[in-house]
C-alpha cells in the first residue's frame, strides 16, 4: 500500500467543533482520530478550478484536508456553469479562484487555502509543487498534463490524474515510487487537433463530478494510507453505458521520465513537445479569412456568397447563418456538392474546423474560398448578438 510521507506532521489535535464536523469519519476505524489528523496535516495542490477542480476542492475541503492549494488563472463563464458546480450564476465574470475560495470557506472554514492566480508553466511548476504532499490534476489539455507529470516525477509527488471527454473519463495515480507515470501510458502526445477539446466535442455536465470525486477519493486514500489506490491501474468510465473497466499499467523501465535511465531531467517547452505552436491562434496563417463585419456588409449588398457550415447537425440546430451544412468529416466525399465557380465562405463555431475545410478545398482546386474569422462566435460578438453562443 502506497501512502504519502508527511515529515514533521503538525496537526496534533482537533477542536471540539472539528470533532463534531468530522464525527462520521472519526467513528470509522479506517479513519478515526489518527486518520483525521493525517487529513488535517495534508497539503494537496489542485491544478484548475474548473470541471474536475470543482468536486475536488469541494470534497477535499469537506473531508478536512488541512491545506488546499488551487492553481487557476481563468474567469467564470456562462458555459462553465453546466458542470463547474463550485461557481454560481452570480460568479460569472469573477476570477475562478475568488469564487472557489468563497465556496470552499463557506463549506469548511478550518481549511487553509493557498491560491495561485497563474498559468502553470515550466518556469513555476517545481516551485509550486515543492510545499505540497501530492498534486491532483484537473487540467484539460495535453501540454499541461505532461508538465504536471514530469514535475511530479522530478519532485517525487504523487499525481492523481483524471480526464474527461463527452461521456467518458479516466482516473489513475501516477508518479509514485514504484508505479508508472503518465508517460508510461502515453509516451507521445496525439497529433495536434486529433483529439477535440471539451469546447469542441462537449462533455456531459455530470461526468466531471463523477471523475473528480474519484480523484478526491484516491487523494484521501493516499493520505490515510488505506485501501488500494489506482497505482498501476487505469480506471475507464463510460457514463453513457454506466460501465467501468480497468487496465493494468506497468512502469516502463525505458520511460524517459521515470525509467531506469531518465532523459527528462528538467521541464521543457510542452507546447512544442505536443506540436502546438501559437496556442492562442490555432488557425494557420496561410488560410484566407474574411471578418464577420465584412461578410455582413457584402451579404447586405447582395453579393453572391455561398455560406458553408462545417459543424455537426446538432450544432446547426443551436444556431446557424442559414448556410449549407456539410460537416467537416463528410466534406471529402461531399465536396462535389459545391460550385467551385462561386465565392465560398466556410464557418464553424470558432474558426478552427472551417480553416481545415478551407485548406482541404484549396487542395481540391477551389480558388474562391475563405474562412469566417472567429466562426459563429465572432458573428454573435460583432454582427448579431441575437445569435446564441455555445
């Protein structure tokens, strides 16, 4: 059984209020006074205060984890509220750190909060991790997952991992002394754009609650030194079928991070490692674009412009520009439906998929095709606010 080491544990007693608060723990022999004092002495760092970070912070705080760190640099958005239950409608526009801290303190005023309003980077990760017993990864992108993993390996901190997409999730515990790390499971990141983000593919609002609570459970088990943690095991969650599968993982002796002869001895540029250049501008610079305001003016002037919508049918039902719908994945076999002599403007939600459509059509011989910059989101912002954003 793996557990975290807590040299110089400072928590020596519980107040009467704490005894009452944690009484349902104290009467369990697996926890008891000794276990609750371990929880009080523990220092856990949560990366992110979003979908996974919400249940993590809520339940770790409620359970009595003494010091809870949270790293986040984002603000609360309306699209967060479907799953990020630590925030409320009144918090829209606030810093997630401020909103999360207020909620956590309302749940358990005994928790010491350490808030880090910053993006986790190769420059600050080792310093941030140093004062904590374990790291709980609530991030949603591959560069940060590899960064968290490598920083955990280098600092000797367990990495309680979770990920979500649509109806599926994964949970494991990486970077313990004898167990595998994230690189043992995924030696190489997927090609950029192959795996869509939750913003592109969606996520069932309940799923991060389910996966985040599993992560919190694993963190508490590590603190208590009880049970069988998910070390060397990857738990796969299928919420749509409500099925759970488990894969056995082995520590890779040739792993560049945790193997017998590691080559990852310092943190690197993880955007470059994952093949991401200019993360904030994913649209290729050689793709011809048209701004929403210009498109609106030309349509109003009666110009013959063909609007091609490359989103999915369910997205078209949310909102549309009355364009011709050909989902991006169907474009190669349906390109013959388009008239190459007409001027075509392709659009999607944010401009990423439609940029790929424009590139494909150019390679197929289309000369008069442009991408709507910023997609239908930019159209809503700059042209017609009555078009709903999603």
